[in-house]
C-alpha cells in the first residue's frame, strides 16, 4: 500500500470536517544546532477550529462523522478538569452543531476547590458547555476503579435523561478513545512523511507524548501499512505497563482495528508490540503534577524557538525528547519529529499544575 491508497482508504470513513489540514510541519533550527540533532515539529496544536487546539480534533472529525450520520444530538465525554480532549471535543461539537456535555473530575486534596475558571475551563465556559464536576480523592480518576465506575454511572444517567426527552446521545470515553476515531492519525503520519520529504528529509524518529493512547494506533498502523522504517518513541504521562489501565496491549488492539478498517492484513500481536517504545521516566510525581524536567523543557523551547507546550502533556514529552538527545539515545545527526499534540491552555492553570514557570514574583 502507498500513501495515496492509504489516504483513500481512510477517506472512505465517515468524517465531519472541522480542523484545518494539513497542519504545519517545520524545522527547529536553533535547538537543532544546540543538540546536534535535526529537530522538526508537527503542529497538531494548530489544527483548529479555535486557536487552542490539538490532536483530538482529528479524532473528533471521524467520531462526529459517524455520529452525524447516526443522528446524534448530544455528545458526552469525560476527563480531568483541565482536559485538553474535553475542550477539543466541545469545540468540535459546537462546530458540528452537536451539543457537548463534559463530566470532569478534580483532585481537591491537591488542586483545591474550583474558585475561578482558568485555562481550558474558562474556554469551556465561554462556549457555554454543560459541565458536571466530580471530586476524586487523589491522582487521576482512572487510578481507582470506584472513581471510574462513578464517572461512568453519572454519564450514563445523563444519557438516559436526554434519551427520555427524545435526544440521541453518544458517550465518548476519556481522551477521545472511541473506536471510530483511531484511524484519524494515519493521516497525521502521511502528512509528516509528505512534509518531511518535501524538505528533503527522511525521518528517523517520531517522538510524542502518550496518555490515553489515541494518537499512536493510527500512526503505527500507517507505518506498518506503508512499511516505513521510522521509529516511534512515546513519552508517558501516566503509568503504561501491563498492570495499568493503559498499557501496550491496548495499543496493539487499537492498531489492529485501524489496520482492519483500512483493509490491510493485520500482523501478529508480537510484531506490533515490537514497534512500541514507551519511556515512563518522565511522569514525575503524578499525572498533572509539574516536574522540574518538564518546566525546563517548556522554557527551553520557548527561549530558543518562541513555541509553547503545556505542563500536563507535551512538556513532559519534550523533556523526554531532550534527555534522549543529550544522552545519545538519539544518534547525532538524526532527523527527529516531535508531535505537538496541544496542551497550551494548561500554561494558564494553577501553580500546582504549571510549577515554577512564572519564576520569581515581580515586585
């Protein structure tokens, strides 16, 4: 299969156009000179429809494409209160004429009660999104089965209320992890290949931050379908081993589903798993808790390139990328693309999330 055939196969899936594609792909010359590695960035943070965006918009296009065909009137999705996915799905729903509803959790012991709307919450409020808050006692809600069950039950109860009123409701799991959307990032991979080739570059590595596992399956399926030699490196922002709720088995199953949906022979589980390389050393204390490495990476990118990433997701991924370059895990002279999946709205969060980005207080 070549890129035109793969693009055609994905193009047959239901889709509701929302974002602006292809998203930009460009070199990072100042950081490249500093590290001796040829850095590039794929800008899913510029996908639209608004100025604060990210990689979930592609997922939303396919999920809402099917939803529109099915006559869905409301989409319920979930996440932690600062969720990028929830914001992007809310914006996509507004663009598609579908009513968004968010169920958000907050660890009040760490982040306190909500006293003001900031970052993504403020943008959700500006879009007049129906929002429900559920407190959790520590960490992200997926760390405890009882919290996950409570969130799921609350969403299903709201679904029943709306359906009793004659509406049609779709529930999209946290992070946009719905089966209709996983093929979307096959197009991201195709764009990166075409854009890097236009610059005369053959990519050696693609780095990205991995959380709910929605970007890698589509990209990995595209790599396997095209037989491309590029290697993926995933920097985790939550636990990603075989005992965790997110784990390599999940990525394998989703990758197989994408390959099947585009008519490609599915390789063995072992062959797919061999392509997965997740580094869990940059999670820090916990999900949505700042780390010194992430804070330093955010500042380094901003100082050298004038580009911003966020503290919850992309900053930790960038910290992993820079550490791999410093320690030689990325060979000198390699061509490396970093997938900017969004998260800039979280730069305007509380200090318990943003860390020491603000530096000394000005008097």
